[in-house]
C-alpha cells in the first residue's frame, strides 16, 4: 500500500511582488520540492530533508486514545459513527512557518500510488467527513503543534472502504508569478461496517508479439491489461499472465510482480513482458487475477468474504518477420517462374503457328494455278506435225 507521507506539488499562475525575505523562502521551498520525491505518499513517514537554508516540516498521527506510534490513521466505524483524533505537525527548519491544514479525498495515481485531491478541490467522501479544529498553524523553528479533528459519518453511508489524507501545506509565490504548494501529511483509511462485497475485473487486454531473426526461435510477448476494483472493499490483488499458441501450445506463464492495492472504484494499467514464446502463428495472452480483502489490524470482524477470480484474454499474430519475408520471397519466386514458363510456352506456340501459316500459304498458291483436281495438261504438239483428225472431230464438223 502507498506510504503515509503526502508529498506533491501543485502550480497555478498568480502575479506578485515578493520582498527579499519572501524570495529566500521561495527559493528554499523550490529546492525542497526538487530534492523530495513528488509522489503523493513517500515510502516512510519521515519529514522532508533539511539543511541550513531549507524549509522543512513533518506530519504524523498524534498519540491519542485511538493509538500510539501509528504509521497512519486507520478506523472502523458504523454508519453515523464519530470519533476524535489528532495530527501533529513539526517545524524542522530554521524559519517560522505558516501552514494550512486540510483533509481531502484519496485516489490512486496511474502507478498505483495513493494521493489526495489538490487544495481547493471539493471532497465528496471521507475528506468531507473529517472536521478539523483549525485549518492553520504558525510554528517557530523546532516547534510542534497538535491539530485535533473529528470523523463524523453520515447516517446513510454505504458499507465499505474509504481513503483520504490530512496534510499541512505551505504556498509560496515566486517573482515570476508561479505559486507552489508543498504539502506533507498522513493518510486516513476508514472501513464502514456492513456487508463487504468484493469484486475484481480484468479489462482492455492487449498482446503484442516480437519475433527474432531466427524464424524458428522463441520470441517475446508484451501484455497490457487494466485491473479494476468494482467492489466496495480495499483489495490486495495478484495476477498471472500466460501466453501461448492455439489450444495452449507452448504456453509460458509469469507472475505480475508488485501489483498495488486497489481502492474501491479504482483501476490501474499493468504491462508485463513474457519471454520464450514460440511463433505458433496465432498467440493468445490470458490474464488471470485474484485478490484478498485487506484486513484491518485489530479488527473484531469475522472471516472476510472471498474474492472471485477474474480473467481476460486477447489474440494476435505470432509469426516472425523474417519468416514472413522468406514466404513473400518464395511466393514471388513461384509466381515469377509460372509467368516466365507461360511466356515461353506462348512464344513457342507463336513460332509453331507462324511456321504452319507459312507452309499453308505456299500450298495455296499452287492450288490457284491448276487446282487440286485438274487433269494433266496435254503435251504440246511437235513443230511441223499436224494434229490428227479423229472421228469425233469429223462428226462435229458435219453437225455444224
């Protein structure tokens, strides 16, 4: 779960003319903003780094009837319930500090870190139900102040888990018109008594495959997915990502490490790389997620309900590019060979046709001279020899 110290930077435009002392405070605050991590909750509930010229303070739960030595505020109440507690703010710097104190609703950032709404933005849940005794403290160097507050729940509040934060904040204005807010504090976790209805979902699964130069060597797959808490309880989830071919051929599974806790209604996008995936043509990535309800320390509640397993999958092509190139070249070679063979066949047929046409042309000329059925021509008479008169010829003359 994200840690207990709030640490974030907000900016807005604002015109100002600072005095020399104010400018020194501004520069010191900017240095602190650079040196201190900007996430909403740091890993430990420690104050901001200090130096001779640095503005620094810390905030932690006070030792009260609610507990001592606590890393954060953690409560369990019925609907309409109330309780009293306090926050301690300490000035670790050399300058007197003017700090605003406020509570705000919590939410998860894109990387699963718990943050709270910016100052001035209205809360609608736990941040609204925390009533501070004061919203401003003035601290001399080394001085601490206790800020009492009450948690007052509505009568019609729904059961489940809620999150917020209480922070001590300082705004400084630079000569360039930029106002910087620096805030440190502690998170507040609340479980409202009643039926817990945990529910987990896996959505938006996307798988991409990357092959190697060797078309028969295993490649890697990148699987992204969204994990969603659709119930009313804070969940500690876990997920396993499996990638394989059709019917699970060559499936490889990995556990997604470091999945953060999820507040009710929150979601987070996860990306997992799976190595050793065979190029089986089609590659399917399957995400299977389970979770447990986060148990409160010292809770008197009975066994917590189980969380149903959720899953999602997606499919993509798992063919290495080198094999695709080889296949394209092979297909191109086959097509080229077929076209070349057809062209040769057409050219050869054309030569045959031309030869046949030429032969038929010569024979046609001979037919026009005598014809194929013409009788052989009579031999010409020899010179000086008259044609003999036949009987038929004489009869023909008499008929005339």
